[in-house]
C-alpha cells in the first residue's frame, strides 16, 4: 500500500509538470484537446446519416448505438490520456537511446514511461463520450441509479485497461523490432468495430472482439446490461478480462526488458 501511494503521489508530480509545460503553449493545448471533438463529430454525423435511412441496425436504434459509441470513447480516452506514450516507445525511446534513463532511476520503468507524457488529445474523446452516455441514458430512460453509475464507471475503467493492455503487449515488440507502431496499429484499429453493436457483424468478428481482441467489453457488453438486453454473464466479465490482460501484458513487458540490450550509443 505504501508503494502504491508513493507512485500515486509521484505521478501527481509528473502530471503537474506536464500541465505547466502545456500551459506555456495554450493554443496548442486547446487545439489538441478540441481536435478529437471535431474528429468524433464527423464520425457521429456518419452514423446519423446512415440511421436516418436505416432506423434500426439489427434491433438497435440511434440512441442505443450512441450509448455503445460513448462507452467506447470514454474507455479509449483513459488510455489515450495516460498511456499514449506506449505508441512512441520504439521511435522516441528505444531507437533514440533514451530508454536507458528509465533503467537507471529508482522507479519502475513502465511507470516512468507512462508518467513521462500526458496526451491532452484524449480530453476530446472523454468529453464527447461522456456527453453521448448521458444523452443516451436520458433519452432511453435508463435511470441514473447508484448501481448504473457504478457499473458505467467500472465498465469504462475496465475498457481503458483493456486498451492499455493490448497496446502494452503490441508496443513491447519494439524491443525486437525497434518500431512497434505497425503492430500496435494492426490491433488497435479493430476498436472501430466496437463502436457499434457486435450483433450487426458476422459471428467470427463477434468472437474476435470478445475473446481475441476483446474491445467488446469496453462498449457493447456494458451497453447490453444497461439496456436490459439479456446479456448473460459477459458484461460482468469486463474487469476479469481487463485484469487478466494487464497481467499478460506486464509479463510480456518484462520479457521485452530482459531482451533489451541498449543501443550501444
């Protein structure tokens, strides 16, 4: 517990320094934070246009699709804000030789890597996703009970950890490939499917997004429970899947650290 509290306080120190730096260039901060709002507005407009022509997607109406979409965006935003540095591991740290400084300091290297950057772009995802969840719950008459609010919080935190774990597993390939972005992108881009109800896809895609690249636990399965769509046990497995993936991801990370031998420079 003492170690956990120490890392929380240390992360707070890093975060304050990042915000001081970001506030030196306020225009860049605002552009970064709002650019993702514009990006998601375009995606939402596409859904609106499609569902004007097709009011029901396999039994899912517009507001229900927005609930799925919003849950995914908030989950993604948590990973984007606090773990986006995984994308740059190969290019900015391993290839450039800067990773060694994480190994000679008395802090966990993975923690230091994550704390080394806060990505303000994720704020746009967070605000848009939160708005969509609230709007959908109001329009679908889903009560804002303690149980539902807690379930949404658990769902998006689990979803954020799933995004983090999958990015960690793929980013660790930098220790062998020097640049993991193509590998990470190949897995990460599958989250686009999870913006929509999985029931509209073929069974093999549903299976992949449930058991292989389980982004479905960040959006679709929590939404089915909130909507009372007889989801079975799967919505309750989100935290279990998230923890299991994080354990696997950290073990893969440790394997990569053992393989790392430095740049020689």
